[in-house]
């Protein structure tokens, strides 16, 4: 059997490894357009800030490992530009080659979104994307710049803002929405806003309309003002990379490739996994596009098992995420209140600010928001402050299991004064919601 | 209505507050034998080490707060010595007084276990118990001693060992079992053992048989050796404090007061909550005695709601716990492997040692053990190292919801390089168990 996998990122390499583990005698080919496989772009901000010295450290394993230890036929710098029934054509070292496949996986990842403003001709304007070579360029340019504008304050924008201020540069962050991390609710975003304003010039509710400069960018113009700079980083989000898949397999509403729980596409023997694929949002039960590293790996795992002829179902994801800005941790699992309302839920919510550990330990404030529907079913949990990761881990587990406010209250969270409280913030928030759903 | 509550610890004060919140016009009396209410003995080691300066800081609220803000009739230094149908008799300021009740709650907590060896006549031998005044004595004695023997290495023994070495004293810990924290499995306990041996003289598999000294303890004798000391701390566990309840209400197999999920005892209008009460072990589904702070508070909450004439059910607890010894965090939720075997389960387990965060962050090893039954149902999770609290929080949520190995694998835990991994240790351990339950 010939297995072809397009894309050597998290999903692709996990699927390849899985097929090879279950079917050692099958031929598993991976076509990766860059020189790196198993790259983990989540680490890019830590490379830019200098915390991680070498780009290679961001790759879990190198190409040789996959070739020699796992027996995977990895093709790097191989750009697939045509896919048809049972074959694909790739360009490698300037030459076109045709490969046959019995089963195919799209693991083509995502692409950085652009802006409406024109900027391709100017130097010094860069996106952060999942090609980790790009991180080297971003860092090189940042080191020789003084004033840097970051456009967008999703988690990549926020993490880059920290990374670049750590390099000693002046940073302006321009965000179209009224708050940073717009997927979060206003209460949580306000905490981040206050923290960001200590380090960067944060411009909210502004839309970039143009760039000015001779050869190199010199100014970013918004609908409200203008900002001098010698570098601009575009971090306004990503979109599924479906160029080759489009027309060959069906896409979903989100624009990502439609899949079922076995990661099968609309075409027999063709699978999709990772940032290019749709999956189920566990909270809503509806198809969603959730381009995050952990779901990508698990989708790849499930795709690999099914491609190998076994059966395993991917239940979907919660969009669980954690990030930080300097000392402030921020995390979210499931839906924010505004996302839940947009999905048609009638919601109840509780927002609290409290110590995350015993009061005789300093420095442990946590801001926590729990969102549920009127029956008490949990829809999402957001947090900012200290002790965020442990609460978002617990929230992910409860949301995954379709839990309600009563479960959140009664889950037996351990108490240890340095890290938690006898009435955990999660439990306090649940108790606040008791009144709203008629629990005494 | 007259409500009488015996014991002003976590369970008692929570129940009292709950009744008063739901029934402001009812008379709620609390009888507490010490001068403190709402005391949180979990903080005692932090007081002994000097981290917490004043004992009062260990009490969430003081007596006046409960009296004036919550309208609870708190009697401190009030020892209840007789309970009958509809009445109790307490000794207060040397006088006996009789009080009538319509509903009664036993929240009498636990007592430190003693040793078979005789030691009452010798000075310098102390227990750590939930009377926080006792913490002051322990600290005073420790400060004037040089060689201190701690008997027992449950979590109180372990935490006291750190606290007292932090005071610069020489500490010997004597444990009857072959490992510290005997409720944990050997793999996890071995990590703790190695860490403890850096700071204390840890004597495992030794049983204390006698104490020697004139007026003050001078030597602890075990079945194998003897240890010079000028102070000994007995921390060999606790037992339910059921002296007054015994004979009036039924006790369970564990020796604690038998309750149903409304915290009702065998006698109408009589309730029990906290360390003196039995509840359900969520993993086994059987009655168990789980004397920990968080369950005590929740039992108190449920008892209060039901005493107020409403209905709320306590689902039980997981014995979730976290502790630490210097830099090593240790935690557990549900059953260890040997506990599961003792309960009659046929078990599978996975023990792994791995980074708890991305490999380009230093200093993040975690040792993790997952125990399940042969169907894949999760029975318990233990961890030692870094990032323990977040994994035990997640484990608690999954165990509370009766989850299996597949749920552990597919829960969408968030990835952020400084705190977690794209394949979280929990997920890796789950994947290891896939083979054993036939998941490809």
C-alpha cells in the first residue's frame, strides 16, 4: 500500500508515524514544502525573544529521525501542486515528479491571513506563520529595527508583543476590535489590556488602511491615526490552507476541509487532519475550524489509525488554549459569553476575582469567568492571572465530558495552600451560578 | 427552629452559614471546643516553618465575623459532652448548660491517632492535630530543640519534615511502611524518598516501640534502632472524632458516622459532615472515610442546605490531594494501584517520566502514574515533579465524571510551551494504556 501525506507538520507526521507503527510494511510518503518537519510554531515567540536559541529546537524530531527510526519516506522542500485520483505531482529540487497513492492525507496546515491594505512591495512587513524559517526573518528584522508595529492581538500578536519588547524594542499593537484577544470576553480582556499597556502602545478599535515608505515600511496608517515604524508584523489570524484540496474534496462552511470523525473527507480513501481540516466543536456539537497544535496532533493520530485500516473516532475539540503576557497567564476552554450568544445559547455567567491560593500566600489573584446555558450545562471557562493553567486543564476535562455547573461545584479538586484554595475559584464561580439555576 | 452544630471547623461553619443564608430567622448555634472557628489546619506546616507569622491567619474568618455578619450564635470553648433526643449539654466557662435543638449536626472532626508505645508522661512528644493552638506548642518546642524525630510520613509527616528542616533542625523521619506517603504507589513514593533523603534521616520499615527520657524525651526506640532527640512529633494519622456521636447515631465500617447523600445520619433530623462523617468514594462507589478539607466544606454545604429544608445531594469525593516537599510537588486523585487491587479491581497501569512542558524549557520533569481497570475505566492518577497540580486538577475532573482512558487521551488539554506539552503527559500515559485495552 502507498500512503501519501501532504504536509509534514504535527498532523502529517503523527499520522505517518501511526500508519507505520500499525503497518510497518506499507510505504508511507510525506511531502513537506519547507526544510523542516514536525515543526512546532507555538514556540516561535520564544525563539524571537531569544529564550530559545536555535530554530531546530522547535522541531520535536528532525527529518533523519523519521526516516531512519520510523521508516517514513520524508520528502522535504517538496511542493505538491497537483492532486488527482490515485496520484499527486510534486516539485522537488526544481523537478516535477508523479507519485501514486492508495490513501491520501491532507495535512496542509494554515496560512497567515493578509490585510486589505497593499504592502507586498515594501520591505520590513512580515507575517508570522507556521513556516518556522519565517521566524528567523522576523527575528533578524526585529533586531535591526527600533519601532515595531504589530497588527492584530490574537494570541500570536500578544505573544509577539512580549517577545519583541523583551528585545528592547518599542512596540505599538494595533487591534481592530475593542479589546485584545477578541475571542475572550471583555472582563478577561480588560485584565490583559491593563497589563499590555504597561509594555506597549496598545491601539484598540483601529483598522490598518495603508502602509507608507520608500523601499522599507516607514509608517502604518489606520482609520484614526498613523504610527512611525521600521518594521510591521502582520498577525491578523490564519486561514486553512486548502489550495490543493479545493475542488478535489469538499470544504465545510468554515472553509476548511470537511471531515467525519474518522477524519475521512468526501472522497474515499482521502483524509484530512490538522489546521486544514474541520472537526467538531465539542461544546456546540457542530462542525468548527479549530487550528491548534494539540487537536492537530490528535487528528493526525486518528487519521493514521483509520488509514492503517483500524477504527478510531475523533470526538472534536474545545479550542482550549493558554497563553501569557509577561506575568499574566490567560486561558480559555469552550465558548466565551459572546461566542455562546452568537451560537444561539441563552447564557448565564459568573465573573469573579479572587485569590487562586490560600490568602496567606501573596501574589495569587485570578480572574475567572464561567459561562453556562440556562439548564446549567457548562459552555466555557476563561481565566486570567495566577494559577490559570490548572483551572483551564480542569475546565477542559469537564467540558469534554459535557458537564454542568453542579459537576463544577462538586468535582473534588485537591486543596494545598500554596497552589489552591479550600473553596477553589472554579467552585466559587459554580456556586454563584447555583442561584441562577435554582440550586439552593 | 433551633439548629445545633457541634464543631466549628470547616464543615460546621459552612453548614451554619448555609442554614442562616437560607433561613435567616432560624436560631443557629455552633459549639466549638477551642477558641477558634473556621480553622484551616492544612496551613499548620506553614506556620511552623515561619512562612505564616500568626496563627489567626490560618482561620478564614474569626468568631466575630460569624456572629455579627452571619448572625450565627457561636459558642467557643464550649465542650459538648452529652447529646440526647432534642437536647445537648455543653460545658462553657466551667458551667454546664442544656440547649434544645430541632436539628443537629455532628461536625466534630478528627483526632490524631496515638502510638501503642507509652509516652504520655514524657515532655517533648506532641501530635499535630486540627486544634490549631496545638501548632503554637509544636513550633515553640521545635524552636528550642535540636534533634527532632517525626513519626509517620503521611502528608502531615512529610510537610512537617520540610517545615522543621526549614527551621534549621536535624530531623529523623520514622515510617513503618516501606515508603513515605504509603497511600501512593512505590514508583511515585521512590521520587519523594530520594528528595527527602537530601534533607532528613529517613528510616523506612521501622516501628516505634518505646520512648526513653527522664522528664523530657531523649530517645526514640524502634524495632531496629534508636534515635536521640529532644522532641518527637507523632503524625501517624487521624481517626474520626465520634465520641459524642457513638451510641446516638450509627457508625459505618470505617468508624466514622454513617450518612446518606443528604448527610443524614441513622437518626431523623440528625446530620453529620466533615472529618467525623463517612461519605462515598466516587471511584469505588462505596462508603469511605475521606477526612480532607475540601470534602469537609462541601459536606457542610450540603448538610446546611438539607437542614434548611431544601434538597441537595453530596456525590462523594476522590481523596484528591496535593502536597510538596521542597521543590517536589506530589499529588493523587482516586486510587493508587495497590489501593485498587485491595478493592478487588483487576488493574492496568502506566508509569511514565517525561517533561511536563516543552523540551526547550528546563526543569520540568514529571513522573506520572495512571491506573485503570481492564475495561479502561480510570481508577486513579498520581504524579510527582513539576506541573503536578494542573494534572491532578484535570484528573479529579475526569475521575469525578467516571471517565475512561479514551477520555483521558481525547480531552482537549491546552498547549502552551512554558507549562505544557503538545502531547501532555496525561495523554501519553493514556496512549500507553490503549494497547492494553485494544485501542490501536
